[in-house]
C-alpha cells in the first residue's frame, strides 16, 4: 500500500492552480445519463472518485472517452444496456447513488447497492428515496442492501427536504428534469456544485430555476440534448491550499478559484490573522512572519463553513496559541482526524459534536492514518509543520479527492514523497 512520507518544511511559497471540482463533476457525469446525445465535460480532475463514476457509467453500456492529459471526458449515452450499477464499484463511493435519479428518469428503472465512501457518519439515503418516491418511483431495498427503483413515468410534485442534503438535492433535481409537470424542491441544498450541475442540465435543455437558493423549481421536459460544459474550480481544494499557506506561515497565490465560494474560509483565516487579497491572477493568502490567533468554527450547509474544510482547519488551529472550538453539525462522526492529530502531539478533546483545541503545542512527526479524504488532507498539512518525519498511510482516501496533491505541495516547497510500501 502506498503512503506519503512528509518532512517538516519551511513556509509554503508560490503558486498553485486549482483543479475542477470533484463534487461537481460526479453528479454532472451522472446527469449525462439523461440524454441520448453526446456530452463533453472539460476541467475534469484525475481523481479516483471520477474513475469510479466513469466506470459505473461505462458498465451501464455507455461510451466514455476520457483524456486525462486534456482533463476532458466525452460521454455518449445513446445506448444504456442495464439499469443495474455494479456492486463492486458502487460500494467504493457514496456519490454513486446520484446515478439513481437519472436512471429512473431515463430508463424507468434503477438498481444500485447502498453506497460506500468515507466513514464519516451513518450517511443514510432516506431523503434521496423520499424525494424519488414523491416523484412516483416505487422503491424497495432488499435484505442485502440493493436499492431497486422503478416507475412508469415520474410526475412533478412539491417536495420539502428535512435537511438540505447535497446528494438528495442532486438526485431529485435530475429525476425531475424528465418528469411530467413541475417539481418544487424546498429546503434544497445551495452548494455551488448544485448550481454547476443545474447550469449543465439547463444547457441540456432542462428548465431549472432557483439553483443556489433553497427553493428549486424544475419544469419537466420530454428529453434532454447533449451539452458541453467546463466544471467549476474545486472550492474545497482551494480551501485546503489556503489553509496550507496559513499552517506553514507561508504565502500562496491560489489560481483558478472562485473567492465567492469560500467566503467563510476567507473570513476565518482573516480572523486568525492571515492577510488575504484578490489579484487579477487569483487569491493570495499571506501568513508569513506573523503570530496567528485562535478562532472558533461551526460547520453548516452552504453558505456556512464547509464541513469538508473542518479537519484541515483544525490542523491549523493546533498550531495557534490559545483555545479554539470546532462544532461539526453536518456529519455526526467527523472527528477521526482528532486521534491522528493527537498522536502527533496536538491537544484536542472531543465531546459530542464539539472539539476543543488547546493550540500551540509542538507537533511531532509519527505514523498516522488518512482515516477519510479530508482527514487525510489534515494530517498531511500537520506533517508539513511537524518536527521530523510523518508517514501517512491509507492515502487512497486522499487520492479520491486531491488531484496531483504531492506535485502541487512539492511545487510550493513542501517536502513530501509518495512511496510504495
Ligand atoms: C456531499 C459531498 C461531501 C460533503 C457533503 C456536505 C459530494 C460527492 N460529497 O456529500 O463532500 O461533505 O456533501 O457538504 O458532493 N443525510 C441524511 N439522509 C439522507 C442524506 C443525507 O440524513 O438521505 C445526512 C448525512 O448523513 C449527513 C448530512 O445529511 O449527516 C449531509 O449529507 P449530504 O448533504 O447528503 O452529503 P453528501 O451528498 O453525502
């Protein structure tokens, strides 16, 4: 199994270019199943999760032509042979479930095993299924966890989500695009990735209004055409590199990012004492030669502080003198990085959803686990400032979501190597 070996590095300095958003490209790949015409996606990052989604689509009989060099995928879903997504692929990634809505809408049938992915909580899918049922799908879950859906035709309706789930919003919007009549989805997720997916669907001929607000209106259409789309930049990758500048007390110019998508991260880094300013080339995060201050964060659905940046930010807070508090409200079990950071010498205690960081204790390199994707990013960042050598195992989690992570960090002066055990 491969691992990262990281040495204490100086301040990260230089330029990093952000890749296309993982969480946008995954539902957009699923959305291509809604049309029998060719779709072309650009800015597609080379990530394990993207590989899995491409493999799932291909296994359904769809032609997928991918160029890693050009970050481009061409999908021709004129033929779909089966509505059953392969179990061995689905169990690797929770986002596989977003193929359910498009398959039901296009084929009248979908069979997908209960999904896998990062172990950051129970992550049930009842909101996805409740929405699809409201649109007229019949859904059964067999004893071995196969979710079987079928419909003679979806019909638009009013749906209220008990929680603004990202995946449920995506599934319901995609299914509603080919339903007869109008769907009004309330308490919808407002993440930029939802907006990107809806922009893509509208290019395909869908009639969606309100994406990016809590109420999305979808007027069903008979069919969707092919479309070309460039994926938005990954705000979580951007946030991770902004935090990398802060934790190493460096200065990074982050290119190809949309500052509007990371407002809470900018606000919290400024509260810590980082200087952040916009230039025509990108966003500069300057934490050089300064004492940073402690702060408190609370994760929330967008536009609140993103849960996906909670663990990297916590790594930063361990390096700042004083007490900081983190409250995780989106996932119930997203503190697995605490054990790993504490192994490195941090002093973090957790009670229920609240973590208290007694910051400023020196971090020491040791063997740690990337317990999930973002927890992995957190220990890598901590490793860059810890005395000695940090070895990070289970890096397949990190490679699910960060394109060329080692190269990007190395280009900024970080000392990190990927080695095969
Ligand atoms: C997406 C992102 C993930 C991010 C998360 C929250 C993708 C591929 N992944 O995950 O990176 O951390 O949004 O911003 O886009 N829930 C239920 N029932 C459901 C669905 C969700 O209780 O039917 C709960 C979950 O258990 C979790 C919370 O809602 O506690 C948020 O989940 P959700 O917004 O659905 O996240 P994902 O779409 O899985």
